[in-house]
């Protein structure tokens, strides 16, 4: 599914797919989340896996996921760990394993402060989308996070303690751009409001929002050290706008204490 790009991916699909891959081009760019929903609408299989253009899979991904779904017929989703790689495909780190999902479970408590998943390591049954809908288009950076939590709490999920996909990290992708503008943090506030309104089990919006204030401060310091003044200012502005004076002071003092301990 080509989301209104300016190049010619159809030629690449035709050359490599050789008739095995269906190609669809959106007339206009629908945004990332709208495009994910188009992928779901156009898909025909029982199991749906959305693979972003920057990411890639291990050779046995589909065999392992197919087997996992067969062994857990009551699960709406199967997840796996993911290799996080840089622009050149070199390994940077490995995504976390969610112990609560070692067996099929509705327990999403490990998702209440952060998203431990990366999109290429997630597949969802068509029946879940048909019953509960696709990605929430009111969200941007957190739409996948919201969907994984809904799949777990409404339909059960299991996570494989194997890295079967690769998520590519670089500054020019959507996540990198949103991080520089603090747009990812503002989208997390929208997610917080949604989960609070839905009465999501184990979710504490005050704890969640405090964690965002600390994250904004940490990001501003990280960008400052890298010499990216605009990104540092954007994240610091979020820190000032969304934390009260006491919270901001505790965050600053905690940061300075950590620095002193590291330097001692």
C-alpha cells in the first residue's frame, strides 16, 4: 500500500513480487494511521501483519507466528521481540520481553507507562479488527500502542521470547521527527485522556502524565548535549507546560542527583 509517495514503488513491486504481491496506491496521503487502516481494509487473510517500509523480518517470522496462532486459538494477537537496528541495519539493541504475556493473557500492566512493542513484531487476527475496529485516527505516534492494549485486554495476546523482526531507527522517520518536536509526548497526553475516559484497568493517568514530564526533561537534556537547540527547546517547553512547579523541581533535583552519582 503506497501512501501517495512521489517515487515509483509500483515498479519495484512488479520487479520483485512478480505477480505475487498486490499493489495499491492511495490517491492522497492518508497519514500513517489512516494508511494502516487501509492496509487492514484491503487485506484478505485471517491473520494481518502490517510491515512498515523501513522494517524487515527474520526468515522464519511467518512460520513461527502461524504456529503460535494455531497453538493459541483464543488469542487476538501474537507479539515477538524485535531487533532494533540503525540506518545501515546494524544491531543497536533488543526490545523487551513482556513476562505477563508468556502465556495467553489479558494482562496489559507492562504497557501502562511505555510501549514495549515495535510494530513489525505484532500480528492481529482479522476477527478482532472486525469486532473492535482498527487504529484510532485521533492518535498519531501512539495509535499502535493503543491497539496493542485493546487487543490484549479485549481479546488476549501472547508474546514470543524470540526476536523475529527488525525495527529500523533513524532521525528522519516519523518517530524521530515527533521526538524532536515533542509531538510524541503530546500524542501520549491524548492517549492518556482516552484511556482515562475508557476506565482502562491498571491505568493511573496521574502517574502516566508525571512520567511524561520526566521524559520531556530527559529528552531536552539529551538534545542539548547533541547540540540540537530547537529539539531541546521543544521538549523543555513541554516540560514547563505540563508539570507543576513542585513536580518540575523534583524532576530537576532527581536529575542532578543522578548526574552527581554517576560522576562520583
